[in-house]
C-alpha cells in the first residue's frame, strides 16, 4: 500500500484561467485525501492564477506557489533555490521530453509524468491517457501521485453576500440565458453580430439575454448596446452590490437557464457555475477542454456543415437550442 506523501511538487507550464478551473476540483480532492501533504505548485513560464484572479480558491489548498520560476525549461540551468531537499513525489503535467528530463533532476522518490507515454514515470495509468480531457488527465496524475483514485466533486462555493447580490440582480420571476462573446483569439470568436441576433430571438420567447464580459472584453459593450439597448451585462450588474471579481461571474451564471460561450477562460468560469453550457469551438478540440462542472454541450462548424466558426449562423444555433434546450421556448 502506498502511504500518503509528505511533500509533493506539481509543475505546470502556467495557470491559464480555464486550465486552472479544470484542475481545481482535482487539487481539492487531493487535499481532502491527503490533508497533511505539503503541496508545492510551480509554474515555469506564466504567472499563477491561484495567486491572482482565483486566489479566493486557494485557501488551505496549496502550501507554496512559485510562479514564472523557469523550472523545467532547460537541462543546463541550475535548479531554483526554493526547492526542498527532496520530494516524495514530483508531478510533471506536460508531455515534452526535454522538459520531463529537466524536471527529473529535482531530488525525488517518485516521478509522475506522461512524457514518452509514461516511460519515465514511476507509476502508470492502466488506460489511454492521451485522449482524456485536461480535467481527467490531471485527475489521473494526482491519483497516481497519491496512490489512490481521486473522486473530485466539481463545485465552487459562493460566499453568502455574493449569492445575495446575484439573487437581487437575477430574480427568479424572469428567465435568463448567458451569452459570452469574448475570446483570446479571432479564430475562437463567433461573430458579435450573431450573438446580438441570438439575443434578439431570446427576447421574443421572453428570455432575458445576459452578456458576460471579462476585463479584456469591455470594448464590446458599445457595440452591443448600440444594437441592443436593452442588453444586460452580468458583471456590471453585480458590481452595483459587491466588489468586482471572477466569483461574481460564477454567482451570476448560476442563475442562468443555460449559457452560450466561445472557447475561452470566461466560458470556463461560466461553466464552473454548474448550469448547462453550450460552447462554440473553432479549431480547438472540445474533448480536451470539456468542463466537469456542468452539462457541457460542444458545437463545431461541421455540426452544421460549415467550414469555420464564423460561418455558423444565428439560425443554426436557434435551431440547435430549440432541439437541445427543450422548454426554453415554452414548446
């Protein structure tokens, strides 16, 4: 029987918002299964979201965070001074061979990593790892690290004051559908004009279209209000009652019948609320980023015999909604 490790180091290249949200339930499950294990979280190239926008999730979770450390980037650079003398387990999340070899220089008793199909790993999964989602892959790695299968419960607690604010903003006397038109790249964006046309259709069936816009999407507000003067913006509504923050997005999204999003960090934030989410994917693989928090429906251009994301029309999506979200139109 494998005993609970005393010290574990988990290395990720960086904490993007979506990736961190997918990994959070697994970290929480590991902490619950191994309450006395000291967890060191290390990023190599990017800041850690758990020290930034998602710091509210880190209470009692990670003992140390070392962001933008450069660890694992080269076989020849000296190891950072923050490393402990030895770790019971070192976990590498990426598959690149050189990075894996660089991380194996950290003093350890066990090494868990998918590089070379787990050929360098002390323990290996008994099934195909490559085809799993980010969430499932991370669950496999931390299950191997702790020596027992983890059973995460994907859920994020909302502080009472923020939940009260969400109820004030979205009273149950009305029905709401979330729309999240932002994304990090042009290839990931369904056209804003299509979102606006979809919003107009929602109004015809007495559903309130509610736009979710992250900090990088504020430039979309004028374009939306210019064509849809009745538009509601979830985060702005919440900020009338509580201080701004990503937890407001989750609280507001929990009051939606469902939400339609692009493949983005904001979309993952909305999905973590637990309500059904329909995500529009362009060139990225929907299986990889499937959310464990909710009923997550993926749409790709070929589902409508279209060439690209921008070719999907609002009528395509309206027809899809009418079939998948039964009861939304009252039929």
